[in-house]
């Protein structure tokens, strides 16, 4: 497809969400292409996934910077160099400065392993178990300066089983993250290409059912 939206992906670790987006973007009609993968962690496994898919990578180690804003500027410069139009945070474990977020207004997308607005911050799967909720899940949302807030793009629900611990619940939520992140990116990329949201939805078969999936 011509006119694909150029996307930069920021990672810190394993990169299963990155992999899900790589797989989706290999389809001819996917409206986005990954033009760079940036990791703050030099040993992130996700870097190998990008190399295997022939995607340019850049390591920007946050430990080499004294100030958060300086690290963020270095990231922004690389994203600009690659002509990125959208930025996906995929297991990126750094909080971004207001300066960075202002530079990319409504252009940054994040995946979070809870049904926002419940359970923000870290260890949210444990927070969900400790709170005794019966339904957990994950959320793809636009990034604003408030942490784990911002307009919601897609969510998937995951039941909490009586036998669950934080690890087992995290693993089932992650499978759903991998499912909805490419769908959410597809929605946003099509909108960025100028399609109205209503048209976007009809382009994905059974979009409503897929975005809220219970199993
Ligand atoms: C995911 O649960 C993501 O939501 C969280 O970090 C986990 C790792 O994701 N922030 P990935 O396998 O590196 O994509």
C-alpha cells in the first residue's frame, strides 16, 4: 500500500507487542509501516525482533543522560530523522516528559495492561488481583501528560480466574495486548490517512466484537 503512515516504536524489553505490530504490518493492506525501533535498554530482546524484520534500530540508553528531557530530546530527534508520523510505546518502561508529549500531540499511542481508568502505574495485574476484580484486561490509548490517562482507542477484557496469580493473569492479558495493539494502530493510522472513524470501523470485519473480546 502506498501512503503508509510511518511509525516509530519505543521498547524496553521482550517486544511481544512490537512483534504483533511487525506481523500485522507485513500484510499488504496494513496502513502503517514501522520505520524505526528505539530501545532505552541495550539488551532488549525486541531489538533482535526488529533486526530479524529488517527494521532500523537505535539504542538510546537513558542511563547516559542526566535529565529526562535530554533523553527524550534524543529520542525525538531520531523519530524525526526517520520521518515518523506516529509513535507507539510497546512495553516502553520510561515516563515521558511533558516536553516530549507536547511535541507529539495525539501522536503517541501506549498499551497498558489494565482496563483504564482502573489501575494505573506499575504492577497493575497484581493490583487487579488484590482488588478482587473479576474482569481485568488491557487498554490502548493516546498519551497525554497525565500518566496512564488519555483517550481510549481499544480495550480487551480478560476474566480473572480464582487460580490466577500475577504471572498467570499477566500472560493472558499479554495475549490480548498482542491482539488489540495492531488493531488500534490500524484504526489510528487510517484516521491519520484522512479516513473518518466510522469508515475505519467498517473496514475491519466484526470490529466491535474484536475490540472487546471476552474468552
Ligand atoms: C506489556 O504488558 C506491556 O503492556 C507492559 O510491558 C509488558 C511487556 O510487553 N507495559 P512486551 O512483550 O515487551 O511488548
